[in-house]
C-alpha cells in the first residue's frame, strides 16, 4: 500500500523547478492499493501513465486528473474486470 497527499506521475510537482518529465506507475495484484487524501495527477506538465491491473485499486479523495497543463499527456490504463454495482459483470469472479 502506498499513501500520500497528492501523487504526480509525469512532470514536476507544484513549487518545484518546472520541466518536462516522463513517469509511469503500475499498481497490480490483489490487495495492492494506492490511496491519496488529495489527488493523483497523471501528466502534470509532462507525460504520465497510470496502469491499474489484476484487482488492484487506486483512490484519490480529490479525484484523478489526466493531462492537467497545456502540452502535457496522460494515460490511464485499466486491465481487469470493472465491477459494476447492481449490474453484474460477465466474466468477473
């Protein structure tokens, strides 16, 4: 488990020296989770990729932001079964 206030993937954080950066984070496996009391920003001022796979979870109280600033790029990949409360999901365990 990883916990934090705000997570940045791809780029610098606010208050740091601005510059294009590239970052990739994968959260994978049953019981794996990334929990933030703030937000998760995928592609702040650079290129970011967040992959969630195999029953892992990512939660952010203030939401997940994709490609926040002009010229940035963000990708969110989900590999696995999306659980749809009340609707059921074919093929889900």
